[in-house]
C-alpha cells in the first residue's frame, strides 16, 4: 500500500505546475491559501490551478475547505511527511546519514 501511495503521489508531483502549487502551499503554512491567490503565487491560471489541485487532492497531497465563497487549500503535511519517510527508509545502508 505504501508503494502504491508513493507512486500516485510522485506521479502527481511530476508536473511543473503541480510542483509549483504544492511548493506554494507548503510556503503558505497550515492556514492555507485561497485558490485565486494560490494560482497567482504559483504563476498559473485559475482554471489550470483548479485542475492541477484536483490531481494533487486525489493523490492526498492537498486538502480543501470551503469558507464562505472561497476555497482554502492546504498542503497535507502528514501525507508529504509519510512520502518522504517512505523514500528515506533505510537510507545510507545503516551508515551515518548526512543531510537527513
């Protein structure tokens, strides 16, 4: 199951626009950011951002919440942390890991 989730998440991230969006969401912090501001910050159009955010949400890398007329997007820090932990599991063959 972990490897399936990793493949789905990495596939979602393997796109310039989606990578820009997730980086902008990570920078925004846990309070998140509304869709319009996010699209502007990431340098993509609003329609494109919506489509790309759906891909990221399906990969469980972002979440959204409707607040009044706005949709607030947030990075899923737990899911991102799990992905990184999966990638780094057993790194360095048990030797001292530099940069971990």
